[in-house]
C-alpha cells in the first residue's frame, strides 16, 4: 500500500451522514475508502478535462492557421446535407 497520510477536511452534516450511511449498509468498509474513491474519480475527471482542453487548443490553432473566414450559405449547406442524408438512408423526402 502506498504511503498513507492523514489530513483533516471539513464536511457538512449531510455529507457526513451520507458517508456513514454508505458504511453502515456495507456499501463501503470505511468513510476513508469513500473519500479515496471520490478523489480517484476527481483525478480521472481532471485528467480528461486537461486532455479535452489540449485538444480544443489544437483545434483552435488549426482553425486560426486555416486562413480567414468566409461567409457560409446555410441554405445551400442544408440542401447539400439533405441530399447526402437522402443518398445514405434512401429517404427521398429529405432531399428538398
């Protein structure tokens, strides 16, 4: 087991009650186990968020490097999308 150190945290009465209830029902062995699991999930979520931010920054940079923007004809884009969808699905009514 890794080096375990104790720290003190402040929780609301409701949070403490929820932790104790999970231990009493046998869902967890100890309240520390619950807190460690919560921290592991937070760490994973944090890592995923960092990866998402890195990817967004890359996409932003690619967009900036792609040149100046130009107007989009949304009606033409919709018609093209409907044609592609109709072709792919065989639904003719969408190809208006």
